[in-house]
């Protein structure tokens, strides 16, 4: 199933990140093509979140370059806000805006940033809510939602901007176990629709099922990269073997 | 008793010193609080921008000096300096001087109220805004400020109440406020008890009234969160 999508959607070259003296990422290279569903796994503190947050510059990298749709977004002169509109992000803690209802959460960015009319933005938001089965909660406030509902709203809020890539940082880690499934279902649907995704997670079963590529991060770099069957079925790197034996 | 009331309030329409004074007190307090909110808002934005991004270093330094000086000196001294020194040579309404002085003073306290309100908003809110593509100012305006403002409304109400009482030192520059009104009556009737107790009761009534309004507001805000 090799489709030629042209040049990579995201190209990471020699990416490094230091917090003061602490080297968290070093010399990372990665190409992400359109439609890729890249899962990043690895032990706690290995730099997974930092890597993801560097991709949309929530964290400023200290070395290397990131090209997104051909533009070097690590260039300090670039208007990163414009590029971020095309990169959706979903956080572990949902980060819905508590002073707005669900619909308002979803239409704020499309209206203010893409100059959509309220009726157009609302129509699109309702269609998205329909898709994740939450149309009846359109006028609920975040505090009235369960964790699983909050995270599904956070996903469609990001989707409302029609991004070209979605970044997920442990989207199910803050959820009660019985709510994990409903969020994974939404992500599975997205992957099926060939949304480009970069997902940091501890859900190995889900990674195995949905990923097109799985990356193993340790000590600030990717030590192994493979399609999921190989990654989980026939791991090469010793550290990965040790990691998998602990988490599987 | 009724004779005291007649002498202090009815005779020569002396009650007007109280009502006119009350009007001045409320006027000065209201406009000073508005100036304080404007100054406080700007300073809080500068200070939290500096804290978050390291930008606006020079402005941040100026703000810090302002905060230190204003909060480190008595409000009465500030008032007298502004009236006798800064506006000494020019003829200017005392009400205006009081509004400016108390506004500048209040701004320093409101700034810290706002700043703590901004800082109390979870960093994740900021990141969610930025990740959608909002720039720093838009994120502050649409996402952080509305939440911060809601959080600090009760504290702003309390600032209004303390300012209401503080303006009584305006009588040092002969501002015709509520306190001065009572004092003028005292000097006419040589009865200190009745007019001063009346003034005290009016202040107390106002403070209780505004505290009650703040409580209602707080309850409303809490309900809308749940
Ligand atoms: N803002 C920061 N300042 C200093 N050090 C940081 C900062 N953020 C992360 N680190 C450090 O960078 C390293 C990598 O952190 P990161 O959060 O990327 O790990 P992670 O792989 O996402 O871990 P987890 O699975 O626990 O989420 C850790 O040692 C962490 O302490
Ligand atoms: Mg992490």
C-alpha cells in the first residue's frame, strides 16, 4: 500500500532540545508523510512530549530544523501562528476552555482565525459533534462533561480548524479506564480516514492496531522504527525488547 | 436626641453637607477604581507577559518601580504630593486630584490582583489557545483574560470597598467628601457626636451593602462554573 504523497508533510532534521544544561532531544531525524499514523512510545522522561511539542513550537527547539508543508517552521522569522492553524493538538489534560460551552469552544478559532461566519462555523461544528456522538452536548459546559466526552470535544475542536496533521500527547492517560475506548474509537476513525497523526501513547495494543509506523524513543532519540507487526512482533533493539517486556 | 438631629441635619439644610459629600465620595471611589482597573490591567499584562515570555523587560522594570513606590508610601502622602507639589501651581478641581491620586494608588493594588488572576489560569489553557493558532494577544484576550477576570471579580470588589473608606483622607486637601461633610457640620454645631456617628453609619451601611453584592456575585460565578 505505497502511495506517493510527494515530499513529506513534516520533515525533522537534526532536531535538538536542551533545557539549560539538560539535553532532552538530540539529532532527531524523521519524515512524516501525508496519511502516516506515527506512534511514539518509550519510557517516561525519554522526551516524547518534548518532541511532540517541538513539532508545533510549543517548545522551542535548540538545534536542527522542522519543515512543515515545505516551510522551515523553526525559522524565528516565520509566522508560526499561521502554521499552527494547520496542526491540531490534543493534550492529556483536554484543556477545554471552561468559560465557554462546547459549541463556543469549537467555533472560536474558525471564526476568529479563518473568518468564518458564526452560522457556517456552527454548522461545521455540529457536523463534527454528530460524528463523535456528542451533538446533544453542544451547549454543555466542560465541567458538565465526563473525561471521555471532554477529550472527544478537544479532538473535534482541533478538527474544526481542518488541520493537515493532528498531534496527540497521551490523549487517554488522564481518563478512567472505561472511558478510554470511546476516545480511541474517534482516533481510529481518524486514522481510517487517513488523517496524518503523530500519537504519543502508552496504549500498546492501540498502537499495534492503528499505527502505520511505530517509533521507540529513549534518551532523547528514536532507537527503533518499524511497522507495528515488526515493532511488536520482532523488535531488534535490546532496549526496546526490555521496554516491551515490561509494558506488554 | 431629636433636638440633636434638628440642629445637625435639618437646620440650615445641613443634611446637604452629608448628601453632597456622599456623592463626592462615591464619585471619587468609582472613577478611581476605573482608573485603577485600567492601570492595573496594563501593568498586569506587561508583568505576566514578561514572566511568560521574557519580553517587555524595560516596561516591566518601570512597572516594578511604580509598584514599589506606590505600595511603599502612604496614600495620604501621595495625595498631598499630587495636590500640593505636582498640581500646586495650577488651579484644578479637588475631585479630579482625588480621582487621579486614588486611581494611581489603586492601580498598584489592582495590578497585583490581576496578575495573580492571570497566573492562576492553568498553563494548558494558554497552550491550547496557541496550538489552535491564536497569537499571544488573542490567547490572552479570548481565553486567559475572561477566566482571570472572573476569578478576580470578588477581589476587585474588595478593592472598591477599601478605596471607599480610604477616600476619607481626601479631607486633608479639603475635598468635600462624606467625611468632610460631617466635619463641617461638627464645626458649625459644636456637636461632634451626632454628625460623626452619622457619617460612620453611612460608611458602614455602604460597606455592608457592597459586601453583600460581592457575595451574591461570588455565588453566581461559582454556580456558572459547575
Ligand atoms: N520545561 C522543562 N524544563 C526542564 N526540564 C524539562 C521541561 N520539560 C521536560 N523536561 C525534562 O525533559 C525530559 C523529557 O521530558 P518529556 O516530558 O518530554 O518526557 P516524556 O517522554 O513525555 O515522559 P512521560 O512519558 O512521563 O510523559 C525529562 O527529563 C523532563 O524532566
Ligand atoms: Mg509526556
